[in-house]
């Protein structure tokens, strides 16, 4: 992480436990400053593809102007903004056909991940529907032995490459991919390119063949 992120985190731990910030994701989490669509920017100017922000009003895209407008208008009347933001999100999803867009991008994303399976033995499975996709890492396709250490290694490297992703699963050898539904094919491809590079590196690092 950059110097400003490190400075702010040092300040934070003076006053608050940061154990809740780890949740199997970050050693030093990025301090986010802004977001647009499915791309986040931290206080040091580093950009991240958001593969784990698909919940709530974020599904219409980070900082969507219609939702920002609804929040501002509601805040000027009364500071109960959640319903205003939610209604604005529903309007955006329906008007802009966001579910249809998510289905199309999700198919593209899953197709790319399944193509990667053919080349990378570490990638044991890729499944999902729409923009909720899971991938599983195994040390052997025959035994299905969970590759949890390898998954952790990849996840740690993802942050440094510009991808935020969640590790999950009973054996902690899966990644959940649930970006904002506004994710573009270009953003999806950027995230998958990072994953493929790191999967290739992990196969060398851990001698997976």
C-alpha cells in the first residue's frame, strides 16, 4: 500500500482495533477515497477493480449520479437517506436494464474463467449465475485437495495488482466474485487478466502441474 494509506492506518490503530478489517482479505487494507462504476481509488491514487462490492445501492454502480442526487435531495429535507437511495437504485436498475447487462457480462466473465481452467490445473472449478461467480483452487484435479495456501497467496497479491476479491469457502480455497452489477466487460477482463497472471505465478511458486 502507498504512504498515505500506511499513515492513515497507523493513526487508526491508535484508537481502534483493526481485526475486523482483515476478514481474510487484507494485511493493510486500502483506504478508499472514491469510486465510479466498478472501479475504486484509494488515497494514494491507486485504482482497483471491485470484484466484491455487489451489494446495496452499489449495484447500480459506485457514485451513480442518480443515486447521489436522490441522497442529496433527501438529506436536505430529512436525514433518512437509505430509502431514497434504495428507490433511486431500483429506478436505475429498471430504466437502464442493469439485470440484463449483468447477465451478459456474467456470461462473458464465466466463459473466460472456464477457458482458464483448461490451461491452469490450480483452477479446479468456475461456476455461477449472472455476476455472482465462484472459483475454486485445488492442488490436484484428481484428489480435489483444497489449495487454501495458494488461494491466500493469490488474494494477497491481487491487492497489489489492483483487484479486490474475497476468499471464502469451507476450506478457504474459493474466491467469491460479486461486483457491482454495473461492471463492464472491460473491467471484468481487467480483473480476470490479473487473476490469470497471479494463478500462473502461484503454479510456479507452489509447483502445481
